[in-house]
C-alpha cells in the first residue's frame, strides 16, 4: 500500500467550541472509515494538522478540508510518501494549545500565540509528535484531549 503523510497549517475564521467539536466529530467518523490517522493542533487563531494514510484517501480528505470555509490560507508544509505511521492508533488526536505550551513552542521557534506558518517540514512533524506525547503523559498540562478512533490502524 502506498502510505502518504501531509502536514498543513491554516488560519481559523473565528470558531467557537461547538465548531471545533463538529470538526473533530466529522474527522473521527470519516477518518476511521478510510484508515486515515493524524493529529490536529490548534489555538484560537491557527490550525496545524498532520494526516497519514493511503495516498488516494489523503488526497480526497485534504481536498475537502482545503475547501472548508471554517479556515483560510491553507498552506501545505509537507507532503511525502512514508513507510510508517506516526499516529497509528488515532483517527484524529487533537491538542488545544494553551499558554502552558509556550516552552515547547519556543523550542520550535513558533511564537507564543502559535503561528505555525514559519515551521519547516521536519519541525512541524516533530512538534506534532512531541505534543502528542505530552498529551498522553501529562494531558492536564496542555489542556488537551484525545479523540480515539474506532480500532487501531496499522499499515
Ligand atoms: C481544520 C480542519 C480540519 C479538518 N480535518 C478533517 C479531517 O481530518 N477529516 C475529515 O474528514 N474532515 C476534516 N475536516 C472537515 C472537512 O473540511 C469537511 O467539512 C468534512 O470532511 C465533510 O465531511 P462530510 O461530507 O462527511 O460532512 C476538517 C476541517 C477543518 C476546518
């Protein structure tokens, strides 16, 4: 199977908690069905999302996301084939970035308000990984949550 990973960032068009809940619910439902896994980081202003799965499914999913008016200025940070999943067991892991995340953001030279447009491809990937690890080990610290997929996906 041809496995693919993309990371993109975008600007929120001013969403409330209900909007975010809807996005996460839809992502969980759709991604589970097509074995797409990944991670969504966001704060009040920006999104950073990593998606991985079959190339065809990633293309279809990203096409829908890019046309969504709940965000704008969608910019691809990286898109490349891969041999393994970084987020093999989640249809969509998510972290809502709060002030406590400042230390980690600084490491990746992202400003405290979390503007992800300056991230490099490798930086964006490892930021997602580190947030996801923190999310599991110390979720209270990040104000984060995890949406579990229905079952575990392996390539
Ligand atoms: C920041 C952001 C991330 C999203 N992530 C996903 C996703 O991972 N998977 C998905 O299917 N839809 C995602 N969506 C929603 C899609 O844009 C679109 O509304 C949805 O896929 C439509 O699905 P439906 O036809 O089943 O309602 C996201 C939207 C936004 C704004």
